[in-house]
C-alpha cells in the first residue's frame, strides 16, 4: 500500500492546515482499512490511494479552513458512510465530541473497527437522518452538523438542520454548484428556523471544484420537521 503521509502533510500545508506525523500515520491506517473493507462492501468508488488522500481525506479536513469549530464542540456527521468528513476531522481535532450517524449498520461496523484502530472515540448511531432529527437526545443538540454528498440542499436541510442547537452551524460539503443550490434552498432554510452564513468555493490540488455551504440556527425548527423520508423526497421544502 502506497504511503500517503508526506503528500497529505504537504497538501494540507498549502491550505494552512497542519497535519502532524502521528496524524499522517492515522490517515495511512485509515487508507489501509478502507481499502481492505472496500473489497467486502461498497464504501467508496475511489480505489487509488492518491485519490482517497485528496478527495476524501484532504477534502474532509478543509472544513477546518473555512469553519471555526469551538474546542470540545459537539459535532454530528449525518449519513457518514465511510466516515467522511467526521473521522478525518476527529483525527485533526481529537477534542471534538463526535457522533457518526448512518442508516446502514454494516458501515457502522466498519467505523467501529476503524475508530478502535485509530484509538479514537465517537458515538455510532444506526438511524436514518429523519428519524434521528425527531429524537430528543439528538434534536437541536449539536454545535456543528456536517454532511457530504448526501442529497440536494433543499432535501439535505430538512434532514440536517433539526440537529443544530441555537447558534450552531451546518456545513454542507458540495461540488461547484453550491451557490446555486443555496438559492434553491432559501425557503427550506427559512422554514427550518435558520439562515445562510456563507458558501466559500475552493479547488482541490487536482483541480476538482468544491464549495462549503454554511447555515446557522437563528430560530426554532417547527415540530413537524423533519417529515417522513418519502415526503421529503417527494415534495422538498
């Protein structure tokens, strides 16, 4: 397996993010476990170490360039899949109180082994986002909510914004069309008691365009949201 440590350290440095040699070793172990498990179940379409390093690891930690995350913040990664961006953020910020939520239990089995191997702690929750957002123990409990490649923003907002506590921030990781998606989600954001903050755009070293749509809780999400998943998909806000 190719060693990605030095590449990741230098790539992150270009964006003003420091990755220690110990953290680089953790990312290397992440790569190896991800590649091993990916042969048994579909965790990522990316197979090459260089692609995983840039488009999963670096992409995930770039959230920290654009979002100031308080020390010890409660962060939930909704629809976490293979752990992006939640686990890379935890590697760089072990102080984070991390929750990883996914509707597919076999992904959480992988994440349990991954976290043990990396000597990291996180709460693993097997729930669909719309179920989790109605539970008192998760609703309006988090300083930061993240989601990556889950759904279009009007749908994603209804899934994710109910988790935000007052003043908390939802960071939606998007491709080049983030600003356009944000316009289409204005009604949903308003109905859910939140307000758009910013949507910085940036480019990964290989040229892929990214945007990070950030939305903050300013009011209260009405009790009727989130609706059932089928209703969200059929008639987005």
